[in-house]
């Protein structure tokens, strides 16, 4: 059904990626970023050098996309029992591509780290213009940023990916992480320069 939806809508949403040493990667990253992400809703951006001691992470990613092409690593924890920004009735969103180090590619490489088994990331078609607002994690730092969000009434579901597999996904399709478990969900999102065609590295 997923493939039929992608063909019908003529848009790339995501592609699952096999990481044989995923369990080791998860252990390394959790040690590197500390336990604060397991009990707080956070979205932090790190330079790749922060993960220099994560041997399995670097080796496995480097087999797929050269590690030295990586520009940022986002560590994102989603609160339990809710979907993204549901408290404001604003749900689906697209990711910002602006970075102090240059424009980012719209395709991200996501790796599940903690409590991802029973979660998803859902994709939508926008039925109206978005509402622009500053996400809470930025507002708490005094940053004002207009990020596009859509309410449930203004989107149509087109796809869904399971949260417990690594994947490349299109951050420019309205999407929403869904975590209805009792614990925080943690993923890392690898971001690359705009000039790098990420999908070329993941051809069958």
C-alpha cells in the first residue's frame, strides 16, 4: 500500500535503511548525549565532531554516505502519549533547511535511538496554507522562527513509516512523529548540505 500511495502521489516520502549494528549505535549515542533526552522533550543540534567516539555510528553511516559530508546531527526526543504540537492543535510540519553553515538538503537520514518500536512518523498532503509559529524548543531559547504547521483539519494522510527502523525521509513533505507510548522517543537526524544528493547514495 505504501508503494501505491507514493506512486499515486508522485512524491518521495521515505525509504527504510538496514543498519546491521543498530543496537550498538543506539548504545553509543545514548552514552554520548546523556540521559536528559529520555525524560525531556528536546531538539538539539550538534556538529558531527561531537560523535567522534561513536565508532559504530560513524562506520555504519560512512558505508552509506561519506561521514565527512555530514553537516549536522539533530537529537530529537518526543514526549510520550502525544503527537507533535497537539497541545496547540498544530500537528504536521516541514523542517527548516536554513543553517549557519549553509542551506541543508531536504532529505534527512534518521536513526532510531530509544523507545521507537511502537511509534511512527506520518506523512500528509497539505490542504491549505500553513500556520507559521515558533516551536517551543526554540521559543524557550529566545529564538523567533516562523515554522510551517498544519492542523488536523487541513491535512490528508498519505503515508506512515514505523519508528524503529533507520530511514531517509523527505523533510519537505508535511509530517508528524507520533508517540503514544509512556516514554520519550529519541531519534537522531543526520543532515547534509543542499548540494549533496542524498538519494543517490541509497539507490537499490
